[in-house]
C-alpha cells in the first residue's frame, strides 16, 4: 500500500494524496447520505497528464479506481464500494477563452457549472444546462452522467451540449478530440459514447461545450392546476404558444407544504390546489405579455402569479428549487429519478402513493420534477428498513408504464439490479462488450452501471 501511495505522491504531490480517515471522509459519502464506502486513498490530480499517470499506475498495480467530480450524485456512482483509489477531479479547473465565433468553450472536468456560467455570460452566451446544484456540480460529472436539469425542454440534456472531449482510458492512454467541429463524420463518436457512461469507460478530463445565446429577459409563472392532467394540458398550451419557453416544472401540494414549512415561505395563493406548474420564458425582450396571453387562454389554469423582475423570479422559483433541501431536512429519503411517456404521467402519479404504502406502510411520498420530459423525482420519507422494497416497487411500476428507471441521475451503484427493467438483454450484453473492450480488467468504477 505504501509503495502505491508513494508513487501517487510523486505524480500529484504529497498534499494531494489523502490517507487519513478524517481527510478521506468528505469524499466517501454522497449527497443523499445513503451511499458510503471506504477509499484506499483519495488522489487529486491537477491535469490530464497527472490523471493519465495515476490511472496507469493503478492499472499496473491492479488497483481499481472510483472517479468523482463534485460528488453531487444521488445514486452512489461516485463513492467507493470499498478499497478503491478515489480519483477526485476537482482540481481540473482550466477554462479556455470563450470562442464567440463558434459559440463554444473548453473546460476542465473540475469546473463547476456556476463558474462556467459566470465565464460565458459576459460574452452574451450561456450554458444550455442548469440545475440547482450548480455551485458544486462539475462539468465532467455532468457529462459523465448526462445530466438534465431545468432547461432540457428547450436545450436538451448535457449530451446535446457536448462537441468534444478529452479522456483517459483504463490503461492510461489519453484520447483527445476538442476541435468542436459542427460536422465530423469520421466513424464512431467516442465523445457521445462517454456521455452518460458514468466513469466506467474512461476518465473525462476536459470537455468542449456548445453554448447558447444569453437571454436576459425572463418571465416566470407559478400556476395552480387541478392535477397532473391539467398540468399536461397547460404544458401543451405552453409548447404551442410560447417559443420562449425554457422550463416547465411540476410539484404537488404535499411538496408545497413541506417547502413552506422548511423555508418559511408564504402561501402563493389564497386557496389550496392539488398541483402546481412553474413555467419560465427567456428571450431578448420581455416575454411577460406572451406568457400572460397563454395563461389567460388556457382553461387548465386555476390561478397564477407572474414575475419578471429578479427578486420576483427568485421568489417563485423558490417553491420548486427548495424541494430537495426541504426533503433532506425532513429525513433520509429514498430518492428515485424516473421518467415515463407523458401520456403515462398522470397514472403514475396516481399509483405511486398506494405502491409506496404497500411496500413501506407509513412512508411519505413527495413528488416533483421536470414536466416537459415526464421526469419525476420520487422522494420517499420514513421508509426505514423498507427502502429497498420501496425502490423495487416504484421502479417496477415505472417499467410497467414503459418508463426509465433513471431519467437524469444515472444508474450508479443504486440501480444496477434493476437495469434490465429499462434495457433488454441484448442491449446489456452489448454494453458489457463495450466495457470489456475499453476496460478489460474492470478497474474503472467497478460496480457502477453494470454489476
């Protein structure tokens, strides 16, 4: 063990190899607090060359690696199972100048989403993906998990932002394709292959991202509706009538109650309603009038409040974005990120409370998510010892409705046993062959995605 540590210290510097339990602990548990493990050591390289040397050294020693970015994952994919070298990429923070002509930028894997946004916006550009964990989530991790977030309805997930990648293969070989060509039809697209691969095929060290126009004028509506069918009716109207639509989010009355109690927020409306939709429009000029027009013509709207100033926008978004924080404060949740076809969404929401109650009597279900993609974040509090039964019941219910067991958080370690609910035997076999070709010894993120 000391021989390996000594070699790693020579590569990255002694201060960046942690073996002390107290120093390692901050890297060994994920945000949910449900997944934890013990790393052999934590190594923090500062360049692609250092990553390659670390990976090569570990490969020569036959020691597996767990790859970690900002450690904001929710499925245990970036924490060790036990005994791996934990490769944290937080020091890979190089940021190239924004290429305004191409509308692209190259960033180190450890650059946070918030930092990248701040880097792009002075040039009249922005990042297509946004999410609540922007201050900690890193672009390498966002690509590795194909993260989605709040603006997928307009710009797509992280995969759609990706134009190039640099990565280290399991033997320490560096593959680099950062030209960002709009058209490049020269064979297999390794860039897209690595997006969503969860660190199982290579260690992403740099990414080149497509940027989108910065749209300074925003209008947000918090809309009360009679239920999920009405929310879907509103979504259809918004898609048809709002070219500026950039977000469509859903939450329910139970979530609002929890958020208000935690954040001490005022009631948004004088009356109570079963469900709520947050619509955001972004444009170069104020989109408030067109948003009001759609709301006024849609019969699904029970009540609504609209804001276009920064303070008002933040207040309305707080009812949605405080959900994760409020749920975590209420207990240790079972967090399930799923998606179904939109026509199945109402039935899924109706069936979830009974399904959860049968698996864990007394458990509470808090549901919110991205309406435009049929993506629900199902949070179950007070499941206790029945957490695994809850996961099994919910994911099987989702599969029955032709959905995905993981919409945007990845499979990680948490969902490997249920992968066959969303992927056929032939697909899984093909994935295993790809894994075997690029990582024959199975040293990169063992136990993640494929068990």
